[in-house]
C-alpha cells in the first residue's frame, strides 16, 4: 500500500543495541520514512525511566548514519531543541503534555525560530481544539512553516477500550481549519497491540496523512509502554493488511452524487427542525419567566435523555451520537431560556 507517511520506532531509545536493531529492521520496510525515538520521557512518577538524554541522541544519529533513515524525537524544553539540532535530528515533535502549556510552547517556538525543520504537534491531553490551534499559531509566528499534527487521542472520563479516546471529529476539524497534514499515533490511542490494526484502518478511511507506530525489536522487554509497541515484522504485516482508500471522487460517480444529494436534503430538514425546536424553547422560556420557574428541570431532562437513548438504540444509533446531539440541543435551549429570564 502506498501510504503517504509512516513514522516508526521505539517509544524510548534505551540502548545503542536496541535502537540499531530496530532501525535496521525498519529500514527493510519501504513504507517507513522516519525513525522515531524518545530520548527525554516525561514520566508521571519521578523514579520511572526518563530516557537517556543526549546519549540517546548519539545512538539515534548513529542509526541514521547506518540506515539512512531520517530521525525524529520529542522536545519539551529549549535545551532539548538545542541538543536535537546539534545532532542533526531531522524532525521534532511536541508531546501532548507540553501542548497544554502555552508558556512552554512559546519557549519552544522561540528556540526554533529560524530553524527550517519539520515540527509535529501532538494534540493536548484534553479535547481542547483551541489549545491545539494556539500551539500551531505560536510556531507559525516564529516563522516555522513545515508543521503537521499528530492525533494521539484524548483523556476521556468514560470507560473506553482505548488508552486515549480517538474523538476523530477533533483532528478532522483541525485539518479543516488549518489545512495541515494529520498523522495518527495509533500506539498512544490504543495503548495495546490488539486495537492497532482497526485504528490504523480507521485513520486510512478518514483520509489522514500517515501513521506513527511505536516499534521495538523486543517490545515485551521495553522500558516504557511495552503493551502498545510491536515488532517491525508486525508493523510490516499491519501495513500490508490495510485496505487503501482513494481521496478522489470521480465527477461522474452518479451513485455517490445521488446519496450526497439526499444527505444535503436531510441536513436542510434537520436545520428547519432545529429552528422550530428553538422557537418552542423560547416560548417555554417566556412561560417559565411568567410563572417564576427555574430554567433547568433536571428530572424532566433525565427522563427525556433516557427516552431518546432507548429510541436511538432501537433505530440503530450509537449511544454516543444520541448523547452528544441532545446534550448540545439541551445546552442551547438552556442558554436561550436563561437569556429570556435575565431580561
């Protein structure tokens, strides 16, 4: 499969032998265009393995010389940037924990000013699109032009099979607003090997621009994130199993044109129905004001949502979709009624 960009390599650069063995194996996979390896690891607990630092850069540079693969690593401080550039790292990425802090992003942007190097920006841990966009804007203002996004999923308060919930709609919206390439970090989304194949295929289906996959010559022995790393051989199998999708639609595809026309008609009907619903919400707001009632009637809302979830299930709609749609409608109704009561 001719996939645009595959970034692969270990979560952490642990030793000279480990990174060289992994790089040699990845070199045999034609789709792999960039060798990744973390040399500074932001761990939650202070006694955990936090990377090899500059020594890891020496080994990464050696892997680059031997295999010819360009190399990439994560940076979180100005000192990291300086050292990475010193060892001719070909691309940098900004981690999710760093993106949440605009001060840190500004310091990194200042440190990279004038450097013609690709920078991949991971989404923040929380599902905050504006925070993600803000990181791009800071690098753009510093003159960095070779920018791309890494979608690595988001922390999610509900139970999920994923380590970080994909929330695909957020990177799709980022791509629409900024028109930047988006690479899917399937390893950090999944947190386990079993989900990697399906998540990679989902990324392909959504027309994202590449994959970042954590690969280790002996993944079960990895010092960090062992459960989500795979061997280079497993990566080759994964890539070979992906079903390609074309981003191009033929102008004379009558079936797709007819279905899209039907979607457009349904969307227009939905907008009309939403307008009618909000008008009724306004009437309810006026009545509540007249009778001195509160805007939120929590017991009624719980019952409404419960009924909608049951109906949605019968209609084959996902619980997540029904919840999102009606929670958004409910919030809009509350805001409208609250504005009426405040007059």
